[in-house]
């Protein structure tokens, strides 16, 4: 596996990132869905609530590759990360370099996820 084979593309109009296999004619093989929540201070929190990888690509570390790319993008934008997705919530403590960018889910974040999923 090389990073050149797999590419993460941000699709803001769909509020998700997609993982693409360049060797499979650009097939979408994974996604990270999110919703942004503006705080009272004007800061943006990106709530990551769904991570998925196609079954035939499982057990290759691709979910971690996807989440790291997403988290790096969120940090680069100056947003905070709100881990609602169980995979992201498990992944982040294993990568303490992101600790200062993580915010625990609050009711406003969970409500935004619920609204997004409807």
C-alpha cells in the first residue's frame, strides 16, 4: 500500500471526505462524514460522526489513513475536532499530538449530527 495509491478528497458540499483508490479507476472506498458547528465565540467545531471503509478493503489500515488525513485537514483549518464516531473516538487517544484540538461531544454537537442524518 502506498499513499499514492490512495487519496483523500474533501467534498464540502457533501460534508464528507472520501478515500479513493486510484488503481481502481478512482473508486470511492471509504468516507468520513461530518457536520460543522459554530461556537458562540465564532470558532468552528467539525463533528466527525461516521467512518466507513468498503468491506473488500478492510484490515489494511485504511480507516486510520483516512482519519489521519481528515484530522490533519481539520487542524490546518483551525477548527476543533469533536469525535462522535466510535472509530475516531478510539483513534484520537492513540495520537496524542492532536489532544489540544479535540473537544468532547456536547449536546449541541449531537443535535447537529441528528439534524444532519435526517
